[in-house]
C-alpha cells in the first residue's frame, strides 16, 4: 500500500465496502440494544454508514501510521510467517489436497496469538540465533526501504521483487539446515508449547517440509 505525498489516501473499493458494512452492523446492534424498532434501526444504521466521511477516517489512520515504525522483530516475524504460508500451500498441493489448499491456511495449524508468537520464538531460537536474526533483519530493512512510503510498507510489491525472493530462499535454507530430520524437527515445540496447541501437528508439518527438501522439489517461487 503506498501513498502519494500530494494526494490524500482514498482507500480501495474493498476497504469502502468493509468499513460501511462494519459501521452499519455496529450501529444497528447498538440501536437494537437500546430497543429501537428493527425497521427504524436498519434505516438509521444505513444512513450513518452512508454519511460517514471515509476520507477523513483514512487521513486519521494514515497520519497515525506516519508516526509509527514497525518493530524490527515484527518485520522479520511477518516474513517468516509468509514463508511458512507458502510452504503450507506447497505441502497440501503435493498431497493433491486441493480443498485444503483452498479452504485452509497456515493459521489453521498455527493459530494467531500466543501459539504463533511461541512458534516464531522457537523457530528463531532453534534455527537462527541472535547473529542471524540481526543479519536477516538488517537485510530485510534494506529491501523494505525501496517499497515503503512514510512508514507504510507495500508488502505485495516486496513479495514480488526478485531480491526478496532470493532473500526468502536464503532464509528457508538457513532454517532447513537446523531442522532435525526426524519426527520432531524442532523438539522444543513439544517441550515448551502448551499441548492444547497440538505442537506434534506442527512438528509433523515441519517433518513433511524436510522430506520434501530431500526430494529436491522444495521451491518457494
């Protein structure tokens, strides 16, 4: 997502629709909670959504983002997640499981929140270490400079660049180098992750990546 310094950020039609739907729904729920008749509440909620100045909302958000920096570790975390999302699709595609590819995503295996944060922490500890974390973070910051505008990062443009693809391949090679070629590629997952997150399933996924690597068929692009 990028912005022109001379023009206000206007958002996309998808964003317009999502915001209007959210405004309509929340306003309707608030009116109904105050016992306003459904017909009146429905009409008023739609009017509110139509009359809200979306450009002003976008400007407020854009101005706020200008004064925020994405923490360095979160930039690397997002990139590692992006890599595992690709690997998840590759594994399911190689199983011939088209429905899983279409309906599921990496976060069905590693849910956002505590589970994802712990997974990323263990991957970086076990497969990278402080020196490599710093090195790959520095390289990523350099790549991001060319696709960001006032702290707004155009992730899609970054992902499509050849420089990033080479970076991601190197990152994958580093992580694969440290995964154990057995039932539990990262033993700490099953030692440190709560059992309700089913860490054995995550290790099974990592094991499938290791096996695919052995066939020479593991390509990110």
